[in-house]
C-alpha cells in the first residue's frame, strides 16, 4: 500500500490509499527514487542550457550584459 493523492476542488492535494477515486487515477505521493548512476543527466542539462533554465543563466539575465573585454563578473 502506497500513499496516493488527487487534486481536490479547492486545488489542494487529497491523500488516499486507493489507486482510483471517482474514476480519476491517483498519483503517487512519494518522490521518484534517486540513483547515483543517472544515465540521463547529460540530456537534462543540455535541454536546460538550451532554454536558459540553469541557475547561473537566470542570474546573468537579471544582472545585465557583460562589458566586452572586461574581466569576468563586471556588468554594465
């Protein structure tokens, strides 16, 4: 038996032990299993780089553009 949940009418999670509630399939309330042997991490990082979702990319866009030829970290 695993803890499952559905989204209630108020938008909050409603927890249950059933697999199906009122014809709606419930989702697992447990996080995905972690594996140090992550074979797809390279692909996730590539996609995040492409769409500017990495933490340092968000920080650069907030700070502004770099001065050409300046040392790293100087902004205009």
